[in-house]
């Protein structure tokens, strides 16, 4: 659900309590084996409230406690639900063999991402067979303005929708190369539209360069993006035209398959 959609709907009874549970779950997901002190530094709840939330989550097998160390991690029930959701994700199911072929063609790590609010979320990842790989994982959330998947998504949106999102973005600096000026980002998105693919020139992670392109639904709207990530030290030895052609062909094929 987009930020705009969330803002336009009335508050649902019980949302505040549910949000507390979700905030605790997200904190544990982001920092596995975090302890109560670590949680208090991440989520703004008093210790008694945190213990109450944790007890409920543990009771539902959504969180597991390591009694010896007093730390917490995601529970088996949540992992099972997440795996089922991932397997049943239509876009991932349709796209998987195509992104796998893109990985085989390029020999580099390939991601499939979908929009989530003001971020993108990786829903599939095909590792490079080479020794140096990306440290990302399925479920990782990334910024729109500093990643190839994010910029590909923004560039493919209708202009009014794009401007609405841009007005809400915080252009956080991830590296010295990150675009933090809105007009410069707009120029970059225009170039992305003209090229048919986006670039992340070490903007999200130093020494990693990425190509990205958007998957479109039957109405021509972006519903996901594919990226190919290349370590900087290998970049000069790759055939960039091959990568650009391959990623555009991949998203075209996936879009037609939908």
C-alpha cells in the first residue's frame, strides 16, 4: 500500500497496537539476536511494554527467545509464513526463470524488487557464481533515489504520481556519490526514460555499480524492477552493451509474460 493510500484512509481501530507489534518484529528482523537493551534503543517503548509485546509474539511463535543470552530472533511460524508468501508471489514466480537467465548471461548478481511505500523490497535474488558477491538478501528494503531498481521504478511512473512520491522522499546520502538534489534526480530519471534502463553508480553502496529496468503491467504501469549488480573492480572488463540489452530484454519478456 502506498503512502498516499495510507494517508487517504481513516484510522482503523487497533492499528496503533498492531503497529507496535510490527515495529518490534521489524527491529528483530533487522538485527537478529538483538537483546532488550538493543530493542529499547530502536523502538520507543518502555521496558514493560516491550516485554508485553515480546511475550505475545513469542506465544504466537513469531519470535523466539534465546534464554541463555537473552536475545531474540524471528520465530519459525513467521519464517514459514514469509516463505509461503514468497513462493506464492505471482511476479516472483513468473519472473524467476527470466532473472535466472539474466544472471547466467551476465555472470553477476541479479535482484527482483517490488515497490513498498517509499522504498523497494527485494523479493528474489540470484547470486553471481563469482567469488565476490552482494551482501543483500531477500526482504532487504532499499531507497528509491539511490538504487537502480528505485530509479527505474520512479522513471516508469506517470509524471503526476512520480512527483507526488518525490515530494515525500528524503534524499538521504548513502555514499559520496548519492544524488541528494531533487532537480538532479529528476534529470537522472529523464535520462533513465531515454536510455530504457537506470544506473546506480556506487550511489547506494561503494564499489557496487548497477543497471536497472522496470517491469510493466498490462496498463503500462511499473509493478517491479530488475537489477544487475557489478563490483567496481570487474566493471571495466564487462560488455556494458550486453548488460544493457540483456536487462531490457529481460523486463520486456517478463512484462509480456504477465
